[in-house]
C-alpha cells in the first residue's frame, strides 16, 4: 500500500493498466452474459404466457412422437401420460427443480419423500375448515369486488385494481398476513415477485432477481413479526385473535404436536409458501379467464347468462328457506364453472409442470409408445398439452363449455394436486361473476386492453363497462 503511494502517479497508472483492462473486459463479458440470460428469461416468460408456439409444438409432437426425449428432457404430450407422470410421486420428483424458486426454505412443493409430504400436507389441511372457509372466502372476495368496481369510473384495470386488491384481502383476512406497512400495492408486488420466481427463476444478478430477493427479505421479516405478535397474544388468557390460517397454525403448535419438525419456523416457511402459491396464481388465472372470455364473444354471452342465473338463484335462496334451493344454487355455480374452466384451457395458469427422474423408469407401459426414461431426465408434463389432446378434448380448438370438469388439469393431479384449489375456485368464481354482471363489458381498445405481464405474472388489462347496474 505504502510503496504504491511512493510511486509517481503516472507510473502506477501505466503498470495497473493491463489489470484494469482485464477487469473491464471481464465486467463487459459478465454484463453481456447477463443480458443474454435476461433475454432468454423474457423469451421463456413470453412463451409461457402467449401460448401459440407451445400449442403448435405439442400438437406436432403428439402426432409424431408423443413421448419425445431431446437431450436430457422428456416432453410428454398425451393427456393419459401427463396424468401418469403427476400420479407417480416417487418416480417423478419435483423438489430439485422447484427449490431454487423457493429460497425462503422448505415448503410442501420441495418435499419429495412420500410420508413426509403426506404428513406436512395433512398438518396444513388440518387447519382448514372446508365449508365454512369457502363461505368466508366467498364473502371476502365478493365484498372486495363490489368495493373496487363501485369505485371504478366505467373502466378498470382488472389486474391492478381488482384481482390484486382481492388477493391482498384474502391474504389479510384469511391467511392472516396483512400488507407490510398497510401498503396494499406493495404487498401485491411482493406476491407477484414470489410467484414469478416459482414459475420462472430470473437470472442471478438481474433486476427481477434483485427485486425478488428484496421482496423475500421484506415478507420474511414481516411474516416473522406477525407470527411473533400473534404468538405473544396467544399467551395471554383473554386474547381475542382473528380466526385465520396463521392463528390456527399457532394454536395447533401450542396444543403440542407429535411432529418434531413442526415449529414456528415451519409456520413462517409455510405461510410464505402460501402467499407465493396462493395469490398471484389467482391473479394470473383470473386474468387468463377474462382475457379468453373476451376473446370468445359467443361464450362470453353465454357465460353472462350463466352469471345472471346464479345471481337469480342466490336471490331466491336469500328469500326462501326451501332446502332444494341450495342444490339449484350449486347447479348454477357449476354451470358458470364450466365456462371458467374452458376459458382457462385456452390459456392455463400453469401450462407446464416439471418433474425429475431420480432413477430409470418406464412410462406408458403396455402401450406402443412405452419408453424407458433414463435417470436424471427432466420431464415436462404440460397441462396445456393434456388439455388439447383430442382423445380427451374432442375438437380442442373449439370453445365447448359442455366438457366434463374432471377432464381438465388446471389444478394438477395426484398427491401434489393443488392444495389451495378450494380458495382458487371460490375466488375465481366470485371475481368472474362480478365482471360478467357488468353491462357492456368489453376490452379497452388498443394496447391497454391487452393482457400485459411482468415476468410471468399478470400486470395489467383494462376493460370498460357501463356504470348502470345490470338488471337480472
Ligand atoms: C387459480 C389458481 C391456482 C391454480 C391454477 C393452481 C394450480 C396448481 C397446480 C397445477 C399445482 C400442481 C403443481 C405440480 O404438480 O407441480 C398446484 C400445487 C399447489 N398449489 Fe395451487 N393453484 C392455484 C392457486 C393456489 C392457491 C390459492 C393456493 C394456496 C393458498 C395454492 C397452493 C398450492 C400448493 C401448496 C401446491 C403444492 C401441493 C403439493 O405439493 O402437495 N394454489 N397448484
């Protein structure tokens, strides 16, 4: 250090020039590589959201090579084979491929050991009260939809000003995690970032990567603080806490658990996991559903009639105590669900699911297309391909709301099927119904009416409507 100072400045500069040049070159190469990776990330996000390329590719593969291995990746394109992959928990694992997208710690999706996965899932399930919870979620979503739509002046960004506020309300009132600092938009952004990195992990060091790390840091300390606050309140005898998932898990912990792994850190990791898997997913699914209903005007009209019928049956039920009315409401709800599922088929929330093969195995055994899959193969099992397989979805390019609901694969299949399906279906139904009841609902002309994304997360889509209330 001292000897450097004693050298004439110009000499030191000349001697350091090669090192400086090398480090500048290294930095240039690094940023060029990062730009390249970022471009690949953007192309991948785009392919995952605008699905025409994948649809064409899967249709060709299904005809010529339904189980195709390219390098070390297996592409599965028939519905029955996609279901087989998802059903075989131990032969097709998820943990390794999903763990980098969940850096806040182990969560249901990263657990590949059958018994452990079943035990952790069962514990989470034990704090859900299916029927009352569905009613509660329905009420939360319906109230927030009314509030947001009433405040809109005849046009609304359905993503930022409807779907996101709805999921923030679910997180606050049902999960038990209010927005940090009361900032709803900040919470929506965090949930976008969390879901974004699960779907497509951005390149390390890129802007979306840095933002996602910031979001994880904020939500981790926020969930930990909420947890501590509620745990402290539970210790006082006269504590009155809201009945949400976080509080229920803490109560469960206090009653004593037979599982050594169930502790406050488990609750933190799982609450963060639920925020990551259970918010922006609903936003993306609702955006895709509405986008596709708007893209199919005949189906849109029929779906609007189904929404009005549901409204009518619920009105009858409110004014009459006849027990049969429950069944009729459920029937009307089911009719509308058909439109939602079919619309989402054209743009599924999760078009691709990933698995890995820890050991050699055979798929489609007993059929002509049976294949031996080497250990270490990455498997792409796409609901998108399954839901365009003409064997299960005749005339797949047609919007047909009469298809059996069991044929769809929106929520996965087997031991890993969506844990939050009851939340997602309830929220989707209420959100879509609220929009369908708006008179003259159309996409805003121009770019702002098209669905936009931030990474893989939906970020904006503006629709217009007439402010006069619909007469049902
Ligand atoms: C419309 C919205 C949603 C869709 C379309 C959806 C779809 C899916 C799918 C396809 C899977 C299976 C993933 C795989 O097999 O690799 C899955 C798993 C999962 N989902 Fe959802 N999901 C939605 C909303 C939610 C919500 C609201 C929550 C919770 C609050 C949630 C929590 C989970 C969890 C925890 C898993 C992992 C289950 C396991 O590994 O056992 N999801 N979801």
